[in-house]
C-alpha cells in the first residue's frame, strides 16, 4: 500500500513568488492534515480536512496560505506571495475515518530567498 | 508559549542500555499523548500512544509512562539498539482529533 506522498520534495523560490505543495494521502483516508516545521521550532498544526471539508484551519498563519482538497482526495497548499519566514518543512498526514494513527509524508521543504 | 516541552535536545546511550526520553506539558486539557520517531529526510512515524486514563502503555521494547499530576510523560526504550537512533517527538492532543501539539524533539544516539 502506498504511503502519504508529497510533491515537491524541495522547492526554492524568491520572496514574493507563489508555490503550491501537493499531498496525496493514503487511499481511503478521509482525514488529511497539514503541519509545518520552521527551522529550530516544533512541528505545528496548520489545518485538518475531513474529506473535502475544512474541519479546523485554526493553525493557518495568515491569508497568504490557501489549502484545498479537491473531491476529498489529494490536497494542495498554496503560499502566495511567499515570505522569508515561510521557509520550513511542510508535512502532510492522513488517517482513516474512525480511528487509527496518523501517517506522515516525507515532507516538502520550502526555501524562500 | 510552548505547551509541550522536551528539555533535552539530545541524548546518547550505549547499545543494550535503557534510553529514557522525557516530555512535560502545561495544558491540562491534553488527554492523549503520542511519541513519534523521525529519521532524517523522512516524516515522523508513530511509535506509541497513551490515553490520560492510563499511566503506562507498553509495546515491545517501548514503554510510555504518564504522570498526570506532574504533567510529565516519558518514553523508555529497553534495550536500546543503534537503529533507534533518530529524533523523538512528544505530541499531545485534546481528544483523539489529532490536532497535535508537538515538542521540539530529542535526538537519540545509540552507540554500538
């Protein structure tokens, strides 16, 4: 069974540009989460989808971040325009509907210059 | 305001000995606690969890202890193996909604 896959693995962009990160959860997992780890800090919750609906987006830093989950399958996280402080590793995770532990992807490293 | 704290950035132990990783939390609403293990360039991998109704949970070489009055939990690895060398994250949530609050992690090095 394929795990959680994230693309790209590393993105380097200039300040002010736009980047879109993609996450493909494990097939059949209704719950999808985005987390972020900024250098030297702890991993922080960004938001939680249940199928295509945003269950909780209280961790989104500001309105430069937009997350979508088309048809309840894959999800994208867009940063527009990117700022220096957005640099970090963005993790996607998924879990089954009722119970079960969180499975994380390998992360997408974002470097904003 | 860090609600989950791992005060030891690193820990080094000899193969075969016990590794003890510690975690403190401040939010009394947390009732579900987890440990994740992370290798470089990989995502965190679930290791073991414990609900606040218990004070101990064991899975093979891994045991998690929870002391609610002290708001403290610890992960014991016995015996430690070189393959256990990784960063260990403590995490907590209110209920099992997986809106996790993580600590900064402890780098465990197990020396052969």
